[in-house]
C-alpha cells in the first residue's frame, strides 16, 4: 500500500516539478521531495514510534532527461532512511544511479531493510 501511495503522489506532481522522491508510512504521505533534494527531505522527517515502517520511492521526474540526469541513491541514503525509521527504498528499474551498491546491500541486510526496483 505504501509503495502504491508514494508512486501515486509522484505521478500527481506537476510536469516540471523537482520531485523525485516521496515518503509514505502507513498509507499516509509524509513528504515529497522539493528542490532541496532527498537528503533535506529525509532530515525533515521525524522518526516516530513505528520502527521499520514506511518507504522512500525515488523515480525520475516526469520531464527529466534520463540520458544525463537520473535519481541517485546509495549508502548515505539508506543510513538516512534507517534514521527516520523507514523499511526500504523503491527505485524505477534501470532508471537510477546506485552508489556503493555492495555496501548498501550489506547495510540493508544487516538492518532488515529492503531495496527494490520496479
């Protein structure tokens, strides 16, 4: 439910929006990425009593030139997601840049988080 809700929120953004990411927890939209980026969005999210609930969905913007500008995530993003109590990250298949992939997968496994591409 959370993944579908986040994808829906991203689809509802304007064509030239800065939004590449959305955070949903318990089917409630918590945040949508602004022009300050994912890191800023995650810092603004407060961890609540629910541990490992919610997701970050990070997809290309509607009018984004994917030849030169793709959503980027990595170990730092996962660490920030864990800090706010998110369960995992969802990416658009073959339309992202993933930094430190092996370290990120190891971190996700150790912290019972998921990384998936759809």
